[in-house]
């Protein structure tokens, strides 16, 4: 005797069922009468897609012995579609009324402590806040700039334990153990860092938006070179010393973009510091 398996659909709001007939079983089923099929379709025509499939499925449940392979496959597709449609409607209903924004979920704030320029800052922030936003929006250190906010321009460069990082690409909560240095912590107004003095001396900026990131990056780049770290243009990567040619400086600074195109002057400024020729000039007024 032929057995038809009925399994409940996973949508709790409906009573759809899916059938598990084999292909041989489906082939042996006779076609349903055209008049019956037409009336069923007509009844369902003014209903929604889920109800249409439901009506179609109910019909099949009682007349499974007269299905063709084609009608079986069509019906199975309809049932799957109706289940999906019902889930989408349920999701929309839980998101809020049509035209209304979805309900906001409460966000869990986390207490964190950041060591910025030698000073500890205690914050209560969402875990998803980037270090860049923590610096600018929560601590008020706006010297670090937001350019692309996706790790492509270098405007947000800061030092973490002396190494340069893009602060837009790291979460503040991840940097609690690091000593962060921003442009505000490099030199002071009356005692500039040599790199700041060199940028002034060589006129290595125009609008200045990229400059905090450029200076932080340049300081770390010189430290990297002094430590013998090779770059993509280093001719002898086994050498313990790096000859800081203009090509080396440009390559090592290539992660910092300057929309004003002050690159040649930036290279000059970095070279000046590398050669120990930069002083700690006072800020121009
Ligand atoms: S703002 Fe971080 S890399 Fe551009
Ligand atoms: S000085 Fe304007 S972006 Fe670099």
C-alpha cells in the first residue's frame, strides 16, 4: 500500500504540510480532473500567495492519488515558497509596523580604561566603538583625523606602544593594555617634536588634515627603519641597516594619503629628521 508522509512545516502560524512521495509514486498518480483543478485555482485566485499554496496543499493531501509528477513538483515549490513568505512576514511584523523604524535594542555599555598620552581615561562605551571614535567623540582629542574610516587613508594614524596603527580599524576595547600616543602627545606648542618642526620647516602640508597622521606615521617609520625592518623597496632585506633613500621614505609613508599632494615636501621633512637635521623649532605665530 502506498504511504504518504506528511511532515509539518516549521512555520508555527500555519498548518502547511509537505509530502515525501517518491518519483515512482508520483508517476503512478493519475492526473487530477481539469474541472476540479480549475475550481481550486479559482477559489485561491483572490487570496494571498501563502493561502493559495495552503489551499493547493490541502487539495493534494486529499487527492494525492491523482497527482502527476509535474503537479507534484509545482506544488512542492509553492509550499516551500509559502513557508518562506510567511517567515518574511513574521520577521517584518516583529520589526515594527510598516513605515516605522525597527525597534532599537538596548546596547550593553562596557567600562574600559585607555592610556592616552600617558593619562588614563575611563569610559563607558559600546564594545563596537573604534579607537578613533573613542579619541574624538568620547575623550575630546580631535587631533586624530577621520578620513576614510576604513583603513585606506592613514589620517587616523596613532602610535600604540610605539607602533603605528590605523585607529579606525581597531576597537577601543581592544587597546586597553596599550600606551596610545596621539598627535597631542607628540611635542608641545613650545617644544615641538623634531618631526613637527621639520614639517613646518619644509612646508610639508597645505590644508593640514592629513598632517597628524603623517607625523605619527613618520615617527614610527623612522623607528622601524632604525630597527632594520625592510620595506617593499629595500634592496637588501638581510641588511641590518636601512639606507633611507627618498624611495624608501615614500614607500614607508605610502599608507598615508595627502589630498593636497604635499608628498615631495613630506619626504623632505622625513629625510631631514632621519639625517638629524631637524630641530625643535618653536611654533610659528
Ligand atoms: S580614517 Fe583611518 S585609515 Fe582613513
Ligand atoms: S595637507 Fe591637505 S590632505 Fe595633506
